C-alpha cells in the first residue's frame, strides 16, 4: 500500500465520523463492535431518532447508518431532514433495516439514501460498503476544499489585475495633469466631490469607489492636444477651440476596448463631461437625461473646482461668485436636480477643498 493510500486509510478509518441510528440497543452495540474492530473510532450511537439532527450539527459527519422502523421518527423522516438542509457536503446514508421488501428499498433510495442493506446482514458486506461510501465522501470533501482554494486563488489574481489596472489608469491621469499644467490636487478634489454627489444620490459603495477612480480620467484626451493650443495663455481662436474640443473624443478612444467597470465608467465620463443639459455641449450635443449621469455629476464637480482654482491663465474665483455661476447655469449647463443637490452639499464640498488644498 502506498503512503497516500495509508494516509487515506487512516483518515477514513480513524477520523471518519459515523452516526449509527437504531432504536434497538443490541443493534447499536453490534455495529459499534463491528466498526471499531475495523479501525473506525469516531462513532456516535443514537438510540432516539429525535437526537439525530442535534448530533449532526455538532460536527461534520461522514456517514450515517440508519434504521427505518423506529418510534417518534422513522428513517424516512431522518432522510428528509438531512436532504432539506441542502448541505453540499451531506454525508451518504446507508439504510440497515429488517424491512426487506422492494418497496422499502426503492422508497429509501428515492428519498435520498445512498445504499440499502437488509437485516440480518453479512458483516463483510457492511464493512465493504462503509469503506466505499467513506472513500466517496472523502473525495467529495477533497474536491470541495480544492474548489475553495481555487476560488481564493482566482479572487487574489482578480484583485491583483484590478489593482494593476487601477495603477495604469491613475498614471494616465497624472500624465494628463502634467500636459495641462493642472495639479494633482485638482484631480483629488473633483474626484472626491463627484463621489460625494454619487453617494448622496444613493449609489452603492462599489459604484462610488469606481467613480472615485474613474473621474480623474475625465480629461485624459488632452494628451492628444498640441502644446500650442493646450498651453496657450490667452483665449483660443475658433479653429483652436474646435481642436481643443476633440479631447473628449480622444479620451473616449483611449479608454475604449476594455470591459472592466472602471474603464467603462472612465470612458463614459471622458466622452460626456462637456455635454450640457440644454444640448449645447460637445462632442455629441447630447441633452437632458441622454447625457450619462456620470458625465452630469463630473461636469458640476469639475467646473466648480476649476472656477475656484488658480491657473496660469486666470485668477481663482471666489466661492460666492462661483456658486452664483453654478446656480445661473442650472437648466442650461447643469441638470437642475443635481445642481440643487450640489448646493445642499456645499459645506462638505468646501471641506474637501480644504482637505486637498493646493500647496
């Protein structure tokens, strides 16, 4: 016998927990002696069938040897109780009964028993069937444990992939900031403000987390805008402005081709955060609720923080002046409902500005 076979034999015989259920004490004593002689030491003898379920729940059970005709609860009742638990590791049930009829056997097997032996039984046959059932149960437990290990491995690999994807996205966002002479603090502020709005709209934690990481990608398309336009200190002429507007489409193209929730939302935001509620925005001229909600949220957060932040080409606006513009643009640039919510959140938004103030 190989080492693995010896180990398996020990596990099956020494550690296997077997419930023996019979209302006749003499039958319990007989099975106890028979199984212990074969090396099975973890035996639970139950004379009152009403005690089966409590014993079953005490510890993992590998096999149940069950009589059929008993007071209070029959073997069929016990089988049903076990089946109703829907336990994926439910132990096999071997029926040992003096009822020899074919009807009893079929009824037991159809109810959920794995095997059926009539009394008086052949000891060698009982031992062989017990061994075979425990082998199958051990294999089932090993497969179940292996499945859990594989699930854990897949979960960890998925987490690593998501973390890597997030790092790539964040670095792309930083690249866009360097091109646009914007600070990382602006990105932090507008992403946290966007997430705050999403939270107050009732988004779940997972989608709020995605918003936090996707919204910094809103201007990623500026990577494709020439420096002479992107870094021009003065007002853009019509031709330059037309080129500047292409950054939304460029961003959408850069973020396309990936089916992750993070990049799908980032692409949606990049394409839609310059759309306006009245349809006068770009690149598609969407209006009203045809503009993705993510884009409507980010538009508010981005515009407010841009207004109140200093840039090489402009001074920072005051809070009151900026809020007055936001109010005046409700129904034109911004969705009225979101604008009202945004104004309600001003104390928390200003706290975000203080937390991530430019150094």
